[in-house]
């Protein structure tokens, strides 16, 4: 049976613990970064660069969006929009979105 989680914790079909990323940073001896900083960076990028609706960014971070009344009527999980956002984020952190493409080439027809 496939798991519901992309990254499972130590127990099969269970999520990573909230300490997993922190322990990874410690093992890598990275002292100037926090797990919350990764999430904050994503949120800033989603609103400032990707320009996605707030609800999509917040739901991508597993945040509850809106009041109890709003959530009662908002039944969609916005999966297609969240999937597209995660693909863009992947490209961004991998450097794909940041590549500079020369639009004006050198003149090859020199006389």
C-alpha cells in the first residue's frame, strides 16, 4: 500500500516528526538557518515572486485559512493549484527559474 506522505517518518505511513528537519540541520552543522526560515522563505517567494493567491500559499504550508464559517464553505483543497505552485518552487530552488537567457546574440554575420 502506498503512503499518503511523500516523506514518511521513521514509522511506516506516519509523517515526519516536527524535529526531523531541525535534526538534519544540526547534523549538517548549519547554524544560521531554521526550519521556520525555510517556510518563511517559501511564503515570501509565493507572494512576491510567484504572485499566487494567499489561500494557495497558506494551504501549501498546511495553514488553516479563513474563519470557521469560511472554512465550512471552502471545501476545495486547491490541489491542482498547490501542485503547480510546488513545481514552480522546485524550479526556483533548483535555479531553473533564475537562469538568464541572452535575448540578443552576438552578430554572427561580420563583414
